[in-house]
C-alpha cells in the first residue's frame, strides 16, 4: 500500500446482469451494496470523479486512493 491505509476488499453478492436482458436503471444495481430506489429507475450518467477516472453511479464522488476498493 502506498502511504495509506490498507485497501478493503468488497465481496459482491448477487448475479451478474445478462447483456441480453439488463436491469432497468443502473445495470450494476443488482450487485451494489449502495443501491437505492433511484438506481432502479434512472440510469446514472457517466461523469468524471477524479484525474482520468469516470464513474456511472448516482453516488460516486471524488476518488481517494485509500478508499478505493479492490475487486475480488
């Protein structure tokens, strides 16, 4: 770890959405621990959240290296 707290692994639950029949709203919502009602009805826009980083999430904020999750 570069000068910060250890990264926390996030274990995703649920099924991976199928490309032929994606869910409404946010396509990742069925596996997201932050999903709320807006995620089911509105597709989030892709926006810049850091230097060279973009996210399509209603709850995305600026990236902080120490808080960045490592995919399992």
